[in-house]
């Protein structure tokens, strides 16, 4: 089946949500790309059933490519330096990541690049899915939880993946209206989100580690910022594990007159991202 209209879909993340979303979208005839730099791990097989024991140790995108063939793969985590390029060839961007920073990055850049945006999230028996929602306007970034890799169930993951697929179907049929679905143990509630009211330029306080190093900025952990010892005339790049504390600290430094940036997080949910 070949689809018309908005049919090119980029799925970011190939874990419990993403692997199922990719499988379903390919089955339904969408042109699909998937981005993830992670490996298949045995400990995750119980909620990532698209993968098998034979896939353990392989890159997730490689395993999916072997399964489905007709799939564009990006063997990388999404970051500030690659997000525009990777989403460039697609109509719809689907968030299937497991961390808040990546979700906000995808939300903001989808809006800026004029892409339809679908997101999903999991926690325990609960989940959220939605389309064309500005996460910055609807979830307070500075109060967001650092890491979404909490306990979840196979059932919840499958149901939320299905809701995200349904969001993609609706967009491809021309229903691009903003909506949020809340899932709790089989019940689904629908919400009308707040419209986007800002360009969210404050997110541009984030820069890549590479850029900060190339420009010779002082790089300091958010917990170790010592105002007394930082020269006011040198740019500072603040980092932390999840990109929330660094955001707050560098905003504060700007208010104090420093040229300050936040590094995009290097470690998300326990594994280290490589931005090389
Ligand atoms: Zn907004």
C-alpha cells in the first residue's frame, strides 16, 4: 500500500515505544526513518519484544534494518548538531525517546522546521501521547523529571505505541489538530492542549560540547559553579547529567551578567552519549 499526503515519518528512539511504532508504520505503508544510537540489551527484551535474543549487542537500528529492510536508519542519538538534518526529509517527527531533554528538543525543532510532531511517554501503568503539542508550553521544562526510564509494563508500552501510531494516521489523513491523550491502565482521556505562545529561544541557551570546546569556553559542572572563581569576561558552559540543572544554572549566570550556555546532556538515563 502506497500512501499519499503526509507519509514520511521519522521515529526518534527505537526502544519499547519506537520499535513497535516502526514495525506498525512500515506495515501500513509509510516511508519510515528511525534514529537511535543505542544497543539492544538483554535486560530490556521483556518490554522490547520486537527484538530477540539474537539481536542482543547489535545496534537497535541495525537490528530493525535487518528485520524490515525498507527503512532509513540513523545510527545516532539526536542532538543539537544533527536534529535539523535528520528531520529534514520527513513530514512527521515521532518522539519515542526516554528522556525529557530529547523530547523538548524534538518538540521545539519540529515546530521551527514546520514538521508535524507526535510524542509519547511512559511511567508505570500511565502514559501520554499527543500530536502537534508544544511541550514547552504544556509541560514546564524546568520542573520536568530528569529521566523517564522508570518502571513500565509491556502492556502500557504497546498501548502508548498504538496511540502514537494513531496520531500519525490522523495527521496523514489531514487531522493535524493539537491533542493530548492520557492513558492509565486501559482508560484513555483526551485533552485540548495550550497553543504555543512563544518561540522558546531560551532553549537556545543549549550548545553542543563540541562547540563549547572549539570556542574555548570554561566548562563546569552545574554543582561546581563557584561564582568567585569564574572570570566575568570568559564564556561559561555549564553541564549536568540530564540538562535541567545546567539550564537553570546558566540562566541564573546570564542574569548575573555572564555569557553562559548549557551543554546538551552527555549522559541520559545511565548511558553516555557520544557526540563525536
Ligand atoms: Zn510553545
